[in-house]
């Protein structure tokens, strides 16, 4: 008979990360290859699985169970190999990664591969020039207020491309515009068959695992956006996966962003290239309200300047969006005398008051006495209001209804609040739920600047970018982004006002190296009930720093040698019990 007689199948079952051999029945011969989705029997249950190998030789004396059913097409062989790398790079299980490259709806057969490039539209010339350089990682500094469709057109003009974007609204816009320009475009992963047929793929972070038999380029839009990182284990980042996939395929990877990250700069084959000579004009006007001067001793979120600006914009018929990135309690402490926020002398992150009466940094654990570094005062106030309280206070101040939005709202990603009032308040999610605004107020940007996350400064600047897209750039005479802060001299604030994100690079890199944060080192966070047993099995590895456990029972492993740490993690036989393993997560605490 033609075709494999026995195959290796990885079952889609949690906690099982090894393949089993199965017999291919005669009626299924010819329909099974690497990547085929099958149905098999395992321990008395019928489960789904992926074919990882064909023509395998089972051990002598072992009677194989037959494959019960062929379900359809799954990840291609090259995507499976990529998934293996992702599972190693982020210390995860292979089934968890393969699911991202598997269609939601079964596809029985692949169409003929016929990429159709655009016949209309105007590709961005700078993006086209970077893609024409060939294999490598290229960074394009894109205007804050510009539609990225021209970049996608430049990529699609080379043949089949993969375009990844963190925003559902961007995915929809780019996909629609590509089709209007005459290109074949597939939305991931709804159009799995079209992707198999050579259409340019447009989608969220999972699109990096899409089938692409005629791949010529990969584009990652807004590579700075933290939504490109998977929060559940394995914590892979679509930008890094895109870079690796492009390297394996020998095609260019184009990273597009107004604020290139350190990771992008280090991976790039050349320094970032500006798409325009006047990028600064695409940034919004940024108004800074120094709360130390305006409301010394107060702990509310509304300065007199902010209230006046809201009333002014509303009087002109403009929409106002207020952002406060928390739904519960915050842990910021502000001096009652001078209003300065208490931060860490070593790394600049937020500190908290522990039971021993000491200020302790939540990022690097540095301790210091309860004394204000600005005035020497010893009295501190908590800054705690969440979205609900903020909405109630704001309604009383502006004397009109206010709509509240959080990331937990039951709406599809990218859905607009067409029914919203003229004043909207919420977490960062609100910036993706309204079409435009005359004023965006970042009520408590200090909570972002001092967050105990190693990417806090980049994320804070990304928040300004997201706000700027609602109000428009300076050259278009758009609205303003108003920033309330007790840290007006912070490098992020200075970079936003000057529209110069590059100014942050040197200081941010120095801090990452000092603290051993990515990309200066690779870190792994081990948590949950099985953490202690995992750490015991991990043991002491030369070249790997082991910290913990902290008060929550969480451990941190760190090494400047990435391969050393990842190989050591892969060699550990995982203990029973719940275990969370994050490698280079968005936040380490």
C-alpha cells in the first residue's frame, strides 16, 4: 500500500507532552501526513491529535491501536518545527503551542497555492525598500497617527505575506484594504484554507503560526504592544516568533512601530529607519499637569486644570476620554507634604509600606526608611480609587453622564462604543473602544511609570501612542493628550513631550542591564503549588541565579546565557500538581 503504515501522534491532552505510535488503517492510507489532524483512542478515551511523524517503526512486540478518523488539515511541517522551538524558547508544552496553528473549523483539503498580490493601492516606499533588502530583521519607525495599510500592501506585493497586529480594529482595516486593492487576504484563523492557498494572512498574534506555503515576508505592526505577548504559559511573543520564522524561511521580517523596543533594536539587522522625515509631527500635543504644584496634599485624581480642560472640550462638542489603568486598589504612595510619589532609588519602580514600617521596592526588593526623598517628610497618602469611583467623581465634576469601560466588558475586541456619552472613563481598553477624542487624559500615569514591570517605561510611552491615535497628530491640528503626574521630569514624560522615543533607549538599556531584566538576561518565573518541587528538581545550575520564594511562593530564575537556562528548564521532569512557568513574561512580579 502507498503511504505510511504507522505514524507518531501527539495527543491534545493537558499534561501529556509525548507522542504515541498508531497504525494507519488501509482506508486512510494516502490521507495522512505530517500535520494531519486525527482522532485516536488513548486510555479508553477518544482524543484529538497531530501527526508529527510518518513511517515510524514501533517497538517489537507492540500491537498498535489504529487511527480512528482523519479530521482535516493541521499545521504544516515547518510550522510544527517552529512550534517545537517556541515550546523550548518559552518552556511550554508542545500541544499548547500547536493549538495556535490549528484551524478552529476543520479544513478537509488545501486549495492550489496561488498568491494574488495587490493590483491597486499605494505601497509605502520605505517599507518596500526595507523588504527588498531580503532576509533579515528590519525596523520601521511609523507615524503615530498613520494607517499601516501601505506597509501591508508593500509586503503583499512581494507575494504571500503574514501581517500580525495586536488590535482587532487594525486587523479588520488592513484586511479590508488589502482585498479592496485586489490582493487575496485571509483573516486568521477564520480563513485557514485561503492561507493554505497562498493568500496574505492578516491576524492577531496567533497569525505567526498560519500556514504560508509561498511565504515571502512577515510584518509585525506595533511590535511594542504588550498584547503581542501570550500571558498564559508558554508566554511567547509574536514579534520574537515572527523573527524566528522569517529566519527559518529566509524571508524579511519587518517590525513596524512608533516606539521601537529594546528587543526589536537588538534583533534588527540595521538601525531603525524612519518612514517619514517629520515623524514628530505625527505625535499628539502633550500637556503636562504637575500635581505637586496644583493640588499639594490631595489624593484625588482630578486637578483643577483637568476639570477646566474637560469642560472646555465638551463645550466645543468634543469627546473626552479619561484613562485610569486599574479596577481595584492601587499601591502608590504620595508624600502628604510635597505630593511626590514614593519610588525606588535603585530602579525607579513603585515602593510599598510593609508591616515592618519600611518602604520596599516591588521590583528589585530594595528597602529604605519611610522618608520622602523630596522634602524629608514621613507622612504618605494612598492613591486608590478605581474606575467605578472615578466615574462617579467625574460625573459630579462635569455635571453630565459618564460611560465607564474596562477590559472585562463583554464586547468583542475592537468593538466601538457607538452609544457612549461625550465623556468616557476606563482602563487602557477604552482607547480601543472609541473612534476619536478631542482630549485624552491619563489620570494617573505615575502608576504606569513606577509599575514593578521591567517594561514599564516602554508601556507608558505606548499608552501615550494609543491616546495620540484618538486625538490625532500635531500636523493635523488634532486634540491633546493631558498627562497628570507628580513626576514631570521623568524620561518618559520628556520623550512624549518632545515626540522623541529614541531618547529613552540608553537609560532603559542601562537599567535592564543593572537589574538583569530581558533582553539583558533571560528570566523564568515559577509559581503555583508545584513550584517548590520544580525548583528542587531544577537544583543548582552554574550560571543560573535562583531567587525566592517571595511572599506568594513565586521563584525567579535568571541567566545571561539563554540556552543554558532554557536547556536546564527543558531537562526537568515536571512534578505533579499545578505549575505555572513563565519565561520572559510581561511582568516578573
